[in-house]
C-alpha cells in the first residue's frame, strides 16, 4: 500500500509539474499499465481532444488506431479513475505498446497550444469567410495556394514560398523532394512526385508545414540514421507521438561529471548540424531550455525541432531567387504576418553555437568547478556567446571550451549510451 501511495503521489507531482511547465517529460522508467486489475474506461475519446474534428486541417491519422485500441495511454490511465487529461496542455506523458504487455514511455504533444490553435482557426474563418466559425478544412481548400497544390505533381519552392516555418525559409528542390519521399502520413512510394498523395494528404502536409515543421524534421532526418532527433511514431488529429526525453532544464543542478558530458554532447550535436554527409546546414532561430532533451541512457537529442532552419549547401538557396515573397493565410496561422524573415545569406554558421553558449551552457556549467577553472570556463563562454565576433573567433572559443571539458569527462556505467565502449577504448 505504501508503494502504491508513493506512486500516486509521484504522479500528482508530475501532473503539477506538467501544468507549470506546460509539458510533462518522462523519466526513463515507467510502470506497466497491465499491472493490477484492468479497469475498462467509461469515456469516449472525443474528436475535439485529438483534433480530428478539424481534419484534414490537421497533422495526420497514422497512429489513431493505437489510441482507440488503448495501445497508447496517457499517464492518467494508470489510475483507477480513467479520464482524459486537460486539453489545454501542450504535451503529455504516456505509454506505448506493440503487444499490450511491454510498454515504453512516449511524449504526446501538440504543435501549438490549444489556445493558439483556436485563435488560428478563428483567424481562418474571419479572414476568409468573414464569419466567426466555419469549416476549417473547406475554407482552406478554397484558397489559391491549396488549389495550386492540388494541381501540382511535385513539391517545388514556389508552393512553399511565404510559409513562416524556419525549415522552409531557404528551401532547395532536394530538401522538398526528401519531404515528399519520407512523409510518414502517406503510404511510402519512394517517389519525389506526389502521385500517391490524395487531396487530403496534400492539405495535411501543407497545414503541418505552415504550423510547425517539427514532425516533418523528425520524419525526414530519423534518429535511426544517426540524426539527433527523437523517433516520430505517428500522429492523430493535431497530436503527435514521439519517443520520450527529459528537457535539458531538468539537468541544470546535476553533478559536474554529468554537466560536462551533456556540454560535450551539445557541442557534438551542433557540429553535426554544420558538418554532415548530406551537406545540409541546420541552424536554430531560437533556443531555450526545452530545445534539447536527454534520453534515459544519457544521450542528448534535439527535443524541439520547430525552430530549426535548413540551408542546402549542395544546391544552395538560389531556387528562391526571383520569387515574390507572397503571404496568405498559411503564412499567418501561428505567427504575425508582419514579421520580417531574415535573408538566407545572412545566417552565420556559428549562429546556433552562439545561442547555446549564451542561453544554455552558462546555466548547465554554473558553479560546477573550482574558481580558477570556473573563471576560465565562464570567460570562454562569454566569447563563444558573442554573435558580433567573427565566426572564427566564436569557433575558436568553442574549441577551447571543448579542450577544457574533455579531460573532465569520465567513463562510468552511469553514462549508458557510451559505456562500456569508453572503457575498452581507454589507452593503458
């Protein structure tokens, strides 16, 4: 009984934390929903909670069956009072199963808050139909942009011009072809042509690209191929399901050895964003304590890819040259239409590095070392964070910081993602 009460108290605290942070990340362990007597839920899901009432102006339906078969459960389903969690949160902790016996933690999230989605839906109706409410799908269907999409055989830069998401600010044909080939909400045809897309598939893709490219980024650059992103498991309405990570902000008070390991992983991820085999340059337009996350084995990943831009070093962004920057309702679903977007050629290769050195590393490495070393780390971070310095000066400061931290990285079973490999690679 004591362990049960302890578990319930933990869940209450987790829910309170979720309310405060507008999100509920996971720890590495989860309790199996199959433990104890099975209680049949006495509710119906409700299309509104999932966002299915707004499809096909939604993300997709690829994982809906798992929700309805209870193979994806919210944490509240582990209690005797089965009920859906509040619909105003941005993300929820949950459990995912392939056999109803073994479960693993997942994150169930929205691309925006329910309030933002509601405001966006109202904007669609008032701007396009001059009414307070309307059929979102039918209204977007009649727009000039979507009519062009209906006729298109291939996704081209002209079809996405003016969309506000950073990923599409500097698109190349190669990047857009990759989106079509790897879009997980349609049957895989392996083709750059959209012949296998239904009309509703096209609207879902356009809507997703207009609201947030986070799920698209996870689909086209999967972690299974070495990219630093959590796994995309699917979507249902306006909810997406991914593997679970704990946000970096939960690690600001960790011990020095953990902080050093995470800092070095941050530098490695940032390096892979600039130097990778596909010759894409990824850059952040904004970072915060929830941008990065940590898996249960200690690996650090990009938890939120919505603020990631992509420039194709192989093809460049010349394909957008000469295209008029037109804006429409799809340009304004979640952002202010008046926001000026930066030119592709003004993005520094050290932009993300400076942001991380300014916003994240000072909090992660604060007061972790004795004064002489701490002073040197803080001084080097201030140089790395200075976006007004030359790219080489920022890179040099980052390299110095890596040289300081590298000898402090220990080999221990606590760092499961690289142990025992590090043990056997240590030179005698």
